[in-house]
C-alpha cells in the first residue's frame, strides 16, 4: 500500500518581514503561521510529516514539538535544496508527498485533500496546486503549452513580460510521487536570477523526462496567500479573522459587529453568547453559553463559565464561574478565580486570589494573594496589602464576613467566618469568628474650629454673593 507524506518548508529567514522573529513564527490570529499549516495537514492522516528548519530552527522546533519530524537545512540555498534535506527520512519511501510552505497559513485541509485525490486519480508524477490571482506579482507563474498542459513554473524574477502577465500562480503546494521527486531534485541547478535551487524547476524536469505533470486549480485564491511581508501578514490576519468569526457565528455565537471583533483561532465560545464590538479574545480562552462580553473587553487565556457578564474589563489567565459578573473597568490578573454568582464591580483588580460563591467586591478594590470565602461583602476602596517590599503574603477571609469600606488588610492575616471589619480600619492582626475589628483613630469634634480655616472666609463671600444676586 502506498502512503502519504508531507514536507513543510520553514527554513527561510523571511528577510522581507524585517523582523527579529523568524517568518513562519509570526502569528496570525494568535497562532504562528507554521502551526496553522501543521494543524491543517494533521487532519489528512499522513504517515509522516517532515518540517525543514534552518533560521530559527530551535524556536520552530519548540513551537511544533512532537507534531512533526525535523530535517535541518544548514544553508538556505532555495526551496529545492530545502526539500532535498528530507531525503534521509523520506527518500526511499513509496507513496505521495505533499509539499507546502510554512508561510501560507490560510490553506484548509479540505483543499489539500482535494489535491491529493486529484493527483492520485490522474496518476500523475507531479500535481501543482494553482490559483488565479487578481494580482500575481511576486508568485511563480504557471506556463502551459498550447494544449493547455503544464510546461514549467517561472519565478517572478525570471519572467519575461509575457510570462509576467499570466495570472495563474503557483501556490507553493504540490503533490509528488515521492521517489520521482527526490530523483528530480538532484537535477535542479541554481542557474537563475536568485542563484537558488528552485523546487519549482522540478516541474520542468519531470515534464521533459516524460512524466505526467498536472495542475489542480483551487477556487479561492485568498486561501493560498503567501506571507512574505507585513502587508501580506495583515491581509492574511484579516482573512483568517473573517473565517474565525463566521465559524463562531455559525456555531450560535452573536457578534454584534464582526468587522470589529478579534478572536484568536483557538478560542472556544458557547452558543447564545453575545460579543459586543471591539472585543479581543486571545490565546486558549474558553467562554461558556449565554454570556455577554461587553464592548472593548480584552480576555487572554481565561476560562469563563455559562451566564457570565463581562463589561469593558481586562482578563488574563483568570477563571470566572457560572453566573458571575465583572466591570466596568476591572482587571483580573493571573490566577484570579472568581466563584459562582460573584459580583466584581467597577475598578477592581484581582490577582492570585480565589473569591468564593456569592461574594461581592463592588468598587475600587485591590485583592491580591487572598482566599475569600462565600457570601462576603467587601466594601468600597479596600486594599489587600500583600507586599512588604520583599515578600508577598496571604490573607484569608471566612464565609459571611463583612469588610467595611476603605479598609486595609495587612497580610499575613486570617479573618474568620462571620467576622466584621469596621470601615476605615487597617487590620494587622487576625480576627476571630463573630468578632468586630476596628482599627482607626477615635473621632474628636472640636467646637468652632471650622472658622479658623480659609475655607470659612471663602464660604462667607459666596453666601454674600448669593444674597446680593437675589
Ligand atoms: C515560493 C515559490 C513560488 C510560489 C510561492 C507561493 C519557489 C522557488 N518559489 O516563492 O513559485 O508562487 O512560494 O507562496 O519555490 N524556504 C526554505 N529554505 C530555503 C528557501 C525557502 O525552507 O532555502 C522556505 C521558506 O521558509 C518559506 C518557503 O520555503 O516558508 C517559501 O520560500 P519563499 O522565499 O517565501 O518563496 P517565495 O518567494 O514566496
Ligand atoms: Ca513565500
């Protein structure tokens, strides 16, 4: 039985990106281009995938891990030379080999499966996946003979004006009979404008040696888009975003303004959730059903259960349980765990803290390094004072306790269940169950002292002015 293989080209530097980050690692909707490619070809049930690495090879290896085998291209002498590096692994194998570039993130598995099917049905030695480009500049052109058969591929820099006018382009994806491919690669020379060993020359070599070369033209040019610079990166991102948003909507998610909704590829959202304009959802964020994600919220790598409302807030590596709500203008930082039905109101920051069911933290509060129980009320303007300048310390607050407004909880600290902290207290010692802690200066009223202050004079003038106006 003949098997199917893939070679992914990812060794190039990506000079045109003008970046310290290697080209294929540039993200499109939160995932590197080469991961998009691998993700699609993984759906094709191939026997082996070999990724050619060179520039940034260490980083590419880290990103792809065990999903593929690797072959190293020491010097970047061209795409043909790159594929040849897979010879050690694949050279002897019988079967069909798909070649795809790591900088074409939009290809869908279904299109690649169609290419395999066409290639095998045609019993061809080589099949090029081509597309009709509105603007073919930069791509290799497909040169056909008078009978319409593929003769060769000519790179942009090697085209004559007549060839440059051809709008059928090489998408950089091919199916080859594996053994034919490696035999032909040995015959490729670097006699061209860029002095590179072009993979595309294999086509003419096969054709001239009497092997069957065909082309399969895909419908949607956009899907074949290659990213060589930042302008193309932005275009690819915009196309990917549109695709993601359409998938979300078809799965039952309401996007009020899909043009202005930014959802990364790995985000999962439940049905009947509504996403308002300007929302940014990043990383492996999971959102449940029937949530409302309000305008301009930004959520990264967080897990949100069902029936949660988020209003104009920023979440990173945080969790919100069923029925909880937050905002406007609050911030959940890493390891914030918000329990069921918890209310986090305006201007609240939570970091590395667990907040138990039905607790309320309504206004202008910082909760860091703390464990709060259930049914607690934290008043306005409270600070969990967790840092002594060197170390972070922890505070625990028990169930049904009440923290009065404008209190400081100076950690390490344990406040028991059913405890009461009087407003304006700075609590530095533990509080037992059913106790009330008050820690502030006693109020003193000094008779007539108001009149000693400049404000008294100003008030007098204002009162007189009011009278004369009447
Ligand atoms: C290539 C094709 C072109 C096609 C276009 C489609 C060749 C010669 N040209 O051009 O016909 O229209 O893709 O997008 O194949 N790479 C290596 N090692 C190298 C050189 C490149 O691994 O020595 C990798 C790059 O990392 C990249 C891919 O091969 O992922 C394509 O290389 P790139 O330089 O982007 O080729 P294009 O000029 O886009
Ligand atoms: Ca390219």
